[in-house]
C-alpha cells in the first residue's frame, strides 16, 4: 500500500475532529461559567450544533496540516539539528507548531461560533485541558478492553510488537477507548446541561409578574411580531454523526484486517 499515509491522514482527521467537537462543547461550558460567574445568567457564548462543531474541527485540522508540515521542514533544515534522531526532530517540530496550531484553531472558532478572539483563546485553552482528560479516559478504557480481550483469547498476548500492532484486538481497543471516552463526556455534558436548565428555570418562573388583561386594538400597521420557531437541526446532526462513526469504524477495521 504505497499511499497508506493518505488513509492514516483521513482517519486521523475524522477521529480528531470527532473528539474535538466533544471537547469543544465542554470547553464552551467552562468558558461560559468563567465569563458569567455563575449559572443564573445567559450563556456568554452560543453552543453550535454537533455537526457544525465537527465541521469547525475539520476546517481547523485541514488548515493546520500545512502549518505543521512547514514547521517540520523548517526544523529539519536547522544546521544545529542535522543528524538528530527523527523522533527527537518530530517532537521539537510538534512543540514549535503547537502555539501556531492553537492560534489557527482560535481564529476558526472566532469566525465559526462566532465570538471575540479573547473568548476563542479561552475556549482553546480549556479544550486543551479537556483533550488531556479525554486521552486519559480513552487510554484507560482501551487498556482495559485490550487486556480483557487478550485474557479471553486462546492465543494470549502477542509476543512481538509487530503482531500486537496488527492485532484486531488492539484496533478494537483503540475504537472502544475513543468512543467510550466520548460516551462518558456526552453523558456528563447532558447532565450538566440539564442541571443548568433546572437551576435557571425555577427562579425565573417564580419571578414572573402578573399582567392584568388589557384591551388592545390591532391595526394593520402595528402588529405584534411573533418570532418564528428555529429549525430543528437535531435530526440532521444525528444522521451526520452516525454516518461519520460508521465510516471511521469501517475504515479502521478494513485497514487493520488488510494489514
């Protein structure tokens, strides 16, 4: 497979965009709490739909590809780093490209949410924190899945690294870790949003004033503007999400078995 890096790139972009969309919602919650100082006021930043969050993450990842590549080429050409190990060069390039990647993400969020640049930078910083937490949860689930599967499997734990990397059990563990951590985050976010709704609706309902009925004569020139209901995009978001998950799982499994 001479062009296997294209498949790696596509799968990595989809998976990171999926994870980024989940951590973005958590980061927006944290930024709103920090900006408004409590749960009683209206959110300072709007919450985009899940499919639009995934789209924003895809755009940011695509824009960051040439940035990371350019930094990698620049680091490789530094005379003092000539002859260094490739792993060390990749690590240095990643550290140099990290602030640039974060600035690209902040500008994408600034335009896509939309919001101000300081708020977008706050969201990005919180997103980095939640990404670390996501990775820890995903790693714990993946390790538990892999060792449990290897304990049940009659073949046992592979003795070589090559066999372990090509094992379908390891691929299944990675998938279980990614989507297991996503499920944990989504459940926690849903509970948090439900708590915010209950906490904000009760005092508002208690403070509603009693309005005395009045006779109002309506004319053709002065009519009460009735806001139109917002379109329900939940179904579209769910369809796109399901299709994306199926594509990611199918691609990873096919590539793993063909290896």
